[in-house]
């Protein structure tokens, strides 16, 4: 018998595939450990929570790590160390997907360090593991004794050929016009993220509802598993906050109206509002300290924060107005500018209220493509978007340690939004890099990146299909009365104090990407639909403001942008263009100052040429087309004499193509030699007279391009000689008798070996 007692539960997907969750076999020292399997894909998820709390920690120190083991797909990492190292951007994005739905599920007063680790230990090319990661994490926590308000789960919802599908096969996702991840508890949706092809708001709601129904089954599967695991039946005890209800009520009564009035004042400055709330707090604190010198400041800060939050939220619901004086649907003032940076290939400055993005577009060659080396994916990426959030954008001082998970997540949302309007891959030869630097931030900086990125693409002259804008929606809901207010274009404070952060991006036709995080349970379909329809109004307003600055792509690329042209050639010419050891293509690049890349695709050679100016581009294109062109008999060419022989000269009349110019085709005069007539390197006008059907060799002529001299008579060919009658057959010839014996032939020594060049010369003669 094995030394473990495994418990396994299974669930059938609508297409018949089975999801299983197993525990008790692996990682038994962890507080919770499960293996989730679909097909050949297997994820190991573990959770450990420290039994003691670190001093001074007043938040949940939760860390979620997702990593794909290269061995799971039978691969060795391509890095120098040949081992898994720091998480890739793709892995970090999955960490964020899981973290965002797990974090609200822990008790607010649970401040013990929690680490969730998810590893792809077996890969299946037809299974996308990101849709299973949250299920695995939630199951691991659910079978542990860690306090948790779950279970939760996430599923992928894709619309393929008009039908919604749960966790579709990888090969089918490419046909989807909607691809989202939905996360939820059994009662309500908590997280949505994904991309789509300009769909309507109603279609979006239908997809979310479809995903939620599948999640309910996965939640029940986890409950059934936990019911058979003893450890999960009694959750661990931990010290709760010491409550002082008298102090809590006194603080609320004392500062509520003052905070309400500051919130209602409509101060448009973030600094001004902060100063107003601080004055209310400090005035009451000074008075309270006189009465209670031993006041617990942590308790005071917690109670004051709750009271201030309640005052602001109540003001929004009752007054139907915002912290900065705006109406619920009102968008902050927008101003923008393009071509702000003359040295960039494209640039835009987009400012909305106190949020500002300076964005650049750079167009590179195929050599600039990003190499993608992941456990399940290996290839290249030609569209990059990087989002930077320096500390000065919020008036803070922090060390610059490169992009964090937040920057990677925000950049990915903007990238998914803008890639939907890029030219088709066969119409865009460039590698595109967009960089958004946030210079000021007070809410919706990722949406400012979308707007600035869209304008910068048009400023660069790229033929994008449409403009894209983005808006962040918020929600404030009273749990007791059910009243709520949906907020358009939220501030940073409204994000912190609110119950929802719903980012929606799209064109005039529809939604292209979204990211939604819900901080409360019980979000109704009514609220979700209202938020989406209100977001549409705001999105269209922002598109209108953007159009005042730029509405269509620039008519041409910037003068300093590398020009690009693609030349299609028959694949048999690829080798000729490259040349032995790359000599031919390197020489073309050296002569024309162009950059050339070649790939074989669809049984054709795709030659991409990048040049700084039109003259270099034309020269490079001519060289490529010259090599790949098919010589036509009767056409005239300018050739270069490459070598001279006794019987004629070899002339390169097209790049990589030589033909024989026989001595008799140089002139109408009979030439005994070409000495003094032609020299190596001389340019001559020649006509292609013939292409030998058997050997493919080319016969050239100069004299065919000259006028015939007066009285010139064409040489008589053998076919023109007088008929001498039929030649007698050998059998009819008169018998000449036996040949006299001439004796042995004198020894002439060994016959010299014929070289390839001498054979060619003989054939050309």
C-alpha cells in the first residue's frame, strides 16, 4: 500500500473532457496542496500561512507565484543558465489573475503571511493552464485550515463560431472573437479580464453570465473535496482586533459631517482635498489626545479611516456628485498633443484631469522582434507595449527597480486593446514598440496609456483601423439600502474607496478589452449592465476629444522613420539572394545601406527591406528583383564583363546571372580576338538571344543591338548549303578493303583531367 491517502474529485466539462482535483499525494508539509488535471495538463498548487504575525503588519501579506516548468513540456530553457529563473511577463500576468480574486476572500483582520505557489508540472498543447490556476489555488486553500471566504474559481469563456465555450482547446481559441477569463464565487462575479473584437455591451454580459454558471460547478467540486479532508473542517484561530465600540462611535460622530463637507466641496485638486481631510482629522485628534494621552493610534487610524470612507461614500450616493465636483457620468477635462517629440517615430501627450501619459511609438525591423521562449510557446513577437510608472508621477520618492507586477499588468491591458486595430500582419512589416511613461497619476493611468498609444500610432503614420479609447468605471454601493452610484472615469481616491474598478476599452463600434475587479460580493447583472452602458457613453466622449487632435493616421511616415517594403519571390530564389555564407545579401546591404530580412512562408520567399530614404530603398529593391527576376529572351540588359576567354566573354547581365557573349556576337566585323575590344569590369549593352532549354545557359549578343552595316550579308549556315543528296548508308558504300596496319600508336602520356570550368567553356562554345 502507498504511504498516502489520496482524495480525488472529478467534473465533466460540456465537451466531455474531465477536470480532476487530487490531494493527499504530493507536498504534504504544505497547509494545503492539490493537483488539478485536464487532459495531460497538471498544475500543482500549494499554500502555506505563517502561524505568527510579523510585528507592525496591518495588512494581508499575500504572495501568489505561478511558474511553468520547462520539463513539463519536454523542453530545456533557452537562457544562458538553462534553468527556470525570474518569472516571465506571461507568468506574472497569471499571478495577477489569481491574486486579484483571492485577496478579497481572506478576512480583513487576517494579517498572517500567506504564500500561494502554482506550478505547471505537465503540459498539454491543447490546454491553456491560465484558466485552471485560480481553481488550483482556491482548492489548495479550501482544504487547509486557513480562514477563507471561498471557494472561488476562474474559467475561460471564448465565443467560437458564434457559440460560447468553456476552457476551449488551444487550437480553437485562434478562431474566437471573444476571449475572456471570468472569476467568481458561487454567488457573484468578482473578476473579468480579456479581449474581444469590438463586441457590444450586451454580448459582454452574456459571456460573463455563461462563465459564472460553469464556475458554480467548480466551486461545488471544491466543497465536495474539502468535506473529505479533515484539516479543512476546523479553521485556525487567530487574534482578532481589539474593538472599542465607544471610541469607534465617538470618532464617527465627531468627524462624519466635517469629512462629508470636504467631500462635497468639489475641490478639483488632489492635494487640496488631502489637506481638507487632514485638517478635519488633526483638529479632532488634538482634542482627543488631551482627553486620552494614552490613545492607541493604530486603533484611532483604523476607526478614522472607516468613518472618513463612510462619509465620502454616503455623499456620493446621496448627492450624486463626486469628490472633485463632477457628476457621476462626467469625464475629467482632456487635452492632448501629437508629434510632441520630434525625434520619435510617433508620439502623443494625453492628459485627463490629473493623469498624464507621454507615449512614443518606435518602428523597427524584423531583427527587432522579441524572442519568446516559454514552456508551451516558442516564437517571436512583433508588437510590444511597455508601461512605466515612476514615483514622481504621484509625488513620491521610491527607488527605480524596473517594472513591477502592476506595470506589467497595466501594460498588458493596453497592449491587448491596441493590437485589435493594428494592420494585418501581412500588411505590417514593422516591429512596433509603444512606451507609455506616466508623468502624473490620479486614476486611470492605464486607460490614458490606451488613448495616448492610439494617437501615437496614428501620428507615426501606421494605418490603424480605428481609434481606441479607455475608461475606468467605479462603484459605490450601500449594503444596507442597496442604493448605488456608478462612477465614470474614477479618481485614485474613488478607486481606493469604491467597490469596483472596471476598465473598458473600445472603438466607436464596440469593446476590445476589459479588466474588472469587484471588492464586494453580490454584484447584480443590473449594476454590471448599467456600468457597461455608462462606460460606452464615456468611451465615445473620449474618442471625440481625441479626434480634435488627430482623427486619422498621418499620410506618411516621419522623414527619419525607416521605410519598409516587402518583395515576394519564388522560394527557389531565396538561396540566390542570400548567397554562399550570406555574401550576396550582405553586399546588397553594404551597397544600399538597407536592412534586409528573408523568411520562407506559404511556399514563397518574403523579403523585407528597410531603408532610411527612397534612393536606398529603390536600389535595394532593384537588386532583389534583379536576382529573383526571370530573364526574358529578346530583352535588353546592361551587363558587366566578368571574364574574357578566347571564344568570347562572360557577362553578368542580371544580379547572379551570367551569359556567354560569343566573339561572333560582339560585332558585325570578324574579330580574331577580344583584346582591346572588351575589358573586365566594362559595362556593355547586351540582348538575351536564347536560353538553352536543356542546360538553362544564356546566350547574349551585342551586335543584335547595332544597325547592320550597308551591304552586310549574313553568314551562310549549314542548312543553307546546296543539297548534296542523301548521304549513302554505311552498308551501301563500296568496299574499300581492309585498312593497312599502321602499327601501334605512340604513347602520348596521360590525358589531362578536364575541370568543371573547362567543361563549361566547352559547352558554351
